[in-house]
C-alpha cells in the first residue's frame, strides 16, 4: 500500500468514525444505514467471515455468525468494518459494481497478502480505532498487556488488532511474536524497533530461554504472564550497546485460537 493510499484510507475512515461514533465506539451499523447498505448476519458454515456482493443494483453485506461474527463481538465488528472498507473505498466499490473485481469471501486473519484485503483491513483498523482517539487513550499510560486489553475493551477490537494499531501509530518501540504449540507463526514490530538479527524463525520453535517457550512446557489456561525483565540476548543477537539495556517480555494465551501472543519491549 502506498503512503498516499494509506493516508486517503485513514482520512476516509476518520471522517466516517467522526460521523458515527459514541465515545470510542464506532457505530458500524449506523454507517452502513447511512448508505442504505443491507447487512445480513446469518449462518454460512465455515466458508468466510464476511462478503460484500453487488446484486440487483444494490450492495449487500453477508456476515457469518458461524465463525463468531455477531453484531457486537470484536471479531464481528472487525469483519463488518472490513466489508465496509470494500464498500467505502471507491476503487473496491466501483470494481465490484462493474465486475472489475470479483466478489470474494473475506477471512478475518490480519495477515493477508493481497492488496485489496490489506486495504480493507487497514480501513477497518482506522474506522474502529481512529488515530486521535487512540493516541488520546494511550497517552501517559505504561505499555503492557493491561494497556492493550483496555484498548481492546474501549474500542471493542480484538487483542491482535489493537496491537497492530499500536505498531502503526504508537510511540513505543516493541515487537509482537505470535506462536502456537511452541512454533512461531508470525511477528511484527514497530518501525523504530532495533534491527537486531533474531534467534527465531517463522515455522520453527521459540528460542528456548524465553518466557514464551517456558509457557508451552506447562500451559495454563487462561493465562497472562506478569511483565518479566529479560536478557535481550534470549530473543536477539544484540549488535550494539543495547545488550545491557533492560528488556521486558510479557505473554498472553488466547483461548479463542490457541495462540500465545508475546510482547517484547525495551524499558
Ligand atoms: Zn475482503
């Protein structure tokens, strides 16, 4: 996504959320109603999370209850916001209307590789967590899972969506690593996080000497660890004077999908 496109999507989402928000909560249904967009929450088995289709001169949004996408669930809100992205972003709506883009089943996994899915996810993230409100909410609060959880509650967004938004606009250097059964699934880091070589790879085990790897030796559910002071060398090959700096690690086990989410940051 180009910076210009990103800015345009963010401004569009900001405008909509300012029109249709109560406190930090963006009212997605009201935004859809303003365009007479029909939304159907129904049972579609495991095929998709959400789908926008143009049929009979009108747009319709289908949201799949069978995957936990209710009107008020965090997953359902993100799925609906993503589909609204396909409607409100001109190129997507026009493309779908004139058959230049195929109607597609959207999946809620925040790790897409296709451009239009990334754009719709970015729109959803901006619509649900507008930059100014997000920054005001986080101001002067210490970084940890407690902050991420309070963001998730206030904006009604999933933990991972809340973390990714922090990476996008937060002022803190940190990294998130998501693993399952001791295997790293994906990671992301703020743009200012030091470029140290990692002691881990996607698809392989977590580094042994980490709080996260220890969790899988004896899993507890539900789980949120305390903030632990760690040796930066347990995760990275430190190649500058930060080897002696204090680093923190905290992890959280998500019962919904079986993922361990790890936050790593410098003091
Ligand atoms: Zn999509």
